[in-house]
């Protein structure tokens, strides 16, 4: 993970909780200390480390990263995945190696840690226009969750191949079954912050039960709506195998 600034260093520290084995590089002008590794020129550093890591996370402007990568690219099957985060930690951009390099999944993981928006522009991801919101009780089984998602999609005549994200509230961040279900289905898992759900003016049904359990007005419907753009529900919250599922479809027409 690489940054040029103090602010970027703070972001790297937060990311370190999810990537404890990562090496942290901070520009010397930011006066790095502790386990930060100081560097002088990002272009020189990038050339030096480009082939040493499976993934690179830059917290700096995209333009700087594009120039730093110049001359280092070999082949999409060999290059590491590159993700770029802005200094405000608003976006996690899959810049290079979306599929082969694993940058798409890395961008989603980074976004979940920072409560940022993952930006995936590879065509196979951009044309997917469904988001599936999931609410589940604690320790729900992965197979039950995966089966519920598949069944919900069947009910609206759609496929897992059309799903950009499975989404849930951040209070479900540590649910093992939810993570394993997303891995089984090979769909990225996004978490929407509780504050975003509470402050949302979206049209979704509120649940007294969910409010009492996790202090949220709902989970599945707002997660599905908020993980997409210009979205509407095509399947309101539906309980399948004790799992609550909702499906939203994005309108990508301009």
C-alpha cells in the first residue's frame, strides 16, 4: 500500500486492519515513522516493487498512478491488481487487472473497510444491473443464504450472472455464512453503513423486528437499493429458508 501524504497514511492504517501482512510505503515528505517504509519517488518505487506483490493499493490521484505504472506493464495475466483510493476515502477504483489481477475483488474489500464506493469499470461487471440485498440471523448457514439468493433470482426470472453485488448492512460484516455464500456464488459482497441506511430517503419497507434487533429500519431492501445507482426493487423483501432477500435493478440508460 502506497501513499504520498499524512492523510493517506491514516487511510493506510485503517486498511491495515484488513491487510495485516501488507507493506506500507509513505513518501518521505510525510515523515513516516514506525513500520512505514519511506520512499522518495513514486515512479522509482513502483518500478522496484511492481513484480513483487499480487496487489497494489495507492492512496493518491489516479493520474499519478497511471504515470507511475507507465513502462511497467507486462501482460494482464502477470500484472498485479491495482486499486486507487482518493485522499477522502470516497472511492476505491479498480484501475488495472480487474479480473486477472484480482483488482475488482480487492477494490470491493477496500471499499468495505473504508465505507467507500467501489468503482468497477470492466465490461463484464459494468453490464450487470442487479443487486441482491440479504438480511440474516446470526450464524446463518452459507448454503441457506446461497440457496435463498438463487431462489429469489429464479422468482424474477434472472440469473446470478446478472448480479453485481450481494449487499447487506455493516452490522453483518462478520457473518461467516454471508461471506462464504458470496464466495460460493462468485459475487462480490458489499456492506452498506448503518448510518447510510438510517439516513436514506429511499422507498423501502420498515421492520419493527429489525429495528429492535439491529437498530435499523430494514436491511435487505435498503442494502439492495443503496448498493446500486438509479435502482428500483423488482423483488421486495422475501423470506426464503429464514433468509430475507430483496432484489433491485439499476436503470443504466442515460
